C-alpha cells in the first residue's frame, strides 16, 4: 500500500450545492499532510466522506486500501477528531477514555500510552470541566489514538487555541509522525501547516487545486530582495536601476522590492553604489505558504 488515502472523481452534491467536485487525492503513507482551503471549500465534507459519515454522490475512494463503501473494514485502523471533541465534564480525562475503550472494545492499557503521547499524564485524573480548551483538544487527539491507528484525521485541531495551545498541538502532531502514523490535518492557519506538514492538499470551491510537497508549492513563488535606501527620496532611482538591469522592481513605502533570486543581492548593492545611492538595509523576503496559497486561490482558475 503506497497511499493511505486514494480518491477518484469523488463527488458530493447537496441538492443544488456541489460540496465536493470530482476530487482526486493521493495521500502517501507516512506523511503529515495539511488539508487547506477557504471556509466552505469542502474540507469537512471530504473528511466525512472518508470516514463513512456521509455517502458520495459519485466517484470512489479507498482508505488504507479499503473502499469507503465498507467503512467497517478500515475504521478500526483510523483515528479521527472531527470539529470540537465532546466529553463528560464531571468525569476525569482518564475516566472519559475508559468509557471509550469499553464502547470500542479497546485494550484499556492504551489509555496511559495515549495520555503520555498528548502530554496529559499529569492531569489525567482531573475533571474535564477544569481543562483548558487546548487540553480538551489534546484529550480529543488521545481519544482518536486509542485504537492505535495507522491513519489519524484531525479536523481543525488548533481551532480557537491560544499560541501556547497551538504550540502544544504542533508538538503532539509531530510526535505522531515520529511514530510512523500518517496524519491528515485540516486547518486555516497556514503558518502552522507550513511548520508541521511536509505534504499539502489544497481545495477551493470543492475542487483540488494543488497537492504535493509544501516546498514544491512555495517554490512556485519567487522571493524578493528588499532594499532600503538611506534617503527615501532615492527609492525611485534605485528601482529604475534594478529595472534597467532586467530585474522587475517596485517602490513600497521607503523600500524597493526587487523580483530576483537571493544571490543577486550583492549585485544590487554594487548597482546602488555605482548610482550614488547608499543602502541602509538589504534583506530577502522569502516566499511563504501564505503567498503561494493566495496566488492560487485568488489567481486565474487555469493557474491551478
């Protein structure tokens, strides 16, 4: 098995609304893959289809080598956290997990293991009502890990978390990857996706517009050299020098932003000196996932 998830023309229509439109996904085994797209793009519906929570209008898909038409054949090997997790507030974290192991006929020895994985061992006996939002989210991940899954699907696990909670969740997700678990995580926080994921699936208006390595997508966007002249009045002349050298440039405030590879920065410095312009600062603004994301989702449809 080379793909943890594989879909072919997977489609879901709700009356007049096409929520998922002929989606083709190949999710390699062993990656941490981000699933990103605008609100209403079809992320949650796609995840529900993969988990057998709704049936496709057309198309096919396999999860861990088994068809989604037979979810019972693979759900025992999949852990999932969909939207906000629900627990009994008057029970401890450990007791909540005990309930789930009984319902799922799972070995209760897994409880201590998953609590350690999500860094909740020291608070396991506290009532869930005393947990912070971040702790509840981590307990939700612990619940998803109880069956010792090969694939973990997390729908917006950092939603509503403060910076400390986001950092904790990032640590948990990377820990899953280190254990060889394939992780498919949806999020609208692009900086977090860039920090934790090595693979990306991007959806817009129900259609896949990109899938592949995060570095591959960022590589489609060119970095810019940012030059700041000592005297702001020199910015137009500096931009003109760059343009004359065949490098597109524009004035942005007191800076000149030049579309050129990073190794052209020394030549820019020499061009400025030859033109009698002193630079106060010279830096490189490297392309980010956010830039690449908006270039695709806000650009012409044929660009995707």
